[in-house]
């Protein structure tokens, strides 16, 4: 860290000189304006004028016929999540068909990135979604309602012996992943752009809070997927009494999940605290079903997996309530 002394000019103005290298790197001229942002911790952020266009983060990949399409897809997702707004894919010769397929699959799945330039040997992908258009809160709400419906429909398919509904739930996990990538992308963009953070009124602490909730919701979605996969194995094999017990336990878990988000949306620290205490009752109920399932023979396996996913949903809901408590303490 470079240390510079504060000087006084004109008897009342405090002046600090700026590093010459920094001035040259941004091509700042005499009489240009600079932005000054006071941080929560008392530090002062100096930026070029707000009207100056921020340089877009760019990532470039070189591919060939030997490049695995799954590997490339993961690289593209990684670049998107880490906040790169421009992604360039180049090849020495004509772009192989499997590479084109991977690129198009990525742009169809991720929210925001679009192909803006395509030639035989290169693609240019740009993120066209403004962070101002899709807030963290909207992303979280969409994830919440989606994973809640997935869990409810999983149990409904078990009750009604509806395999098609269970398969539909499995397909919805794809949408949860898309929203989680978006939340991760938004988080990393805010971390690296303090000016944008100020503009949308969301500090880095708040961004971290929303990101952690999105990660928990993604895991709840994974367990809704596991729940449906095992419902498919258990359909037409369980007694009405066992199905009733699974449904009852599921409703308890869903209630905890709902209350955790009620506390989040209403910013109710007491409700968040009360919600955490309910999880112990859910765990006891899950253990009771597991003990009964041991007498089911081979059908015990899908039941144990279903109960585990129901339990994990309740525990993840308690994690959300804990995050809400920590966040509200920070805000107050």
C-alpha cells in the first residue's frame, strides 16, 4: 500500500496527490472529473467519472477438434459465473460441429449470454442482461417458488401414482440451475464493480447474503430431484399408511421452508429464530419413518432416500433462517 500525506491548500482545502501510474493507465487528463465514494468502513474509493464506460470483462478460449464439448461447456459456465460479460471462442480452422453444439447449448441455458458474432473460426458471446433488470430478490423469489412446487409435486405424484408428474419435477431442476448460475453471476459482478453496487443500492454484504441463499435453494432443488427419482421407484409399492406418513412429514418440512422465507421477506428476526427450533421435531419424525421402513425389505431404500431429502429440506430452511438473523443484525 502506498502512503501519501494530506496537504492543505488555500487554507481550507485538503489535498492528496494521486499515483502517476494510475492516472496514465486510465488516460485521465487535466480538469477531468473523478468520482469519490465513501465506503461503510470509512475508506474512500476514487473512480473515473461515472459517465466513463466501464471496460467489459473478457475471457477467451482456443479450441480444436480434440476439445471435449462437456469440458468447454463447463468453461463457459465458469466464465459466466465469475462475471465475464464477453466470451470469445476461437479455433485455427473451421469450428468443429460438437464445439458449436456446446456453445449453443450454453447460450440456451444461461440467462443473459447471447451469440452476437459467429464465423467459421470464432464465436463472440455477450451478456446482454443488465444487472438493473433482474434483481437478486427477484432471482431468489423465482428459485423459492420453483423448488417449493417441485417438492409438492413430488409428494403429489407419490399419492396419485403419477409417474409423468414425477418425471416433470426432474426436468424442472434444470431451471433451478439456470437461476443459481444467474445469482452467482450477479454476485461476482457486484463484487468487482463497486460503482454498480452503489447504483443498485446493494452492498457486498447484502450480495453475499443473497448469494448464500441462492446456493441453499439450489441444494434444496437437488433434493427435490432426488425425492422425485425415488418416488418413481416407490410408486405402486408402498402402503397407504406409509404414504400418509411421508406426506405428513413432507408437509412439516414445507411449512418450515415457507416460514424461513416468510421471515426473510418480512425481515422478521424473531420468526426466523422460532423457525430454527421446529427442525428438531422434523428430525424426530423422519427417524420414526426410517425405523418403520426397515421392515419393508428392498423398498426401504427409496423410502430412506425420500425421507432424507425431506429432512434435508427442513435443515436447509433452518440455515436460511440463520442467514436471515445474521443479515438483519448487520442491517440493524
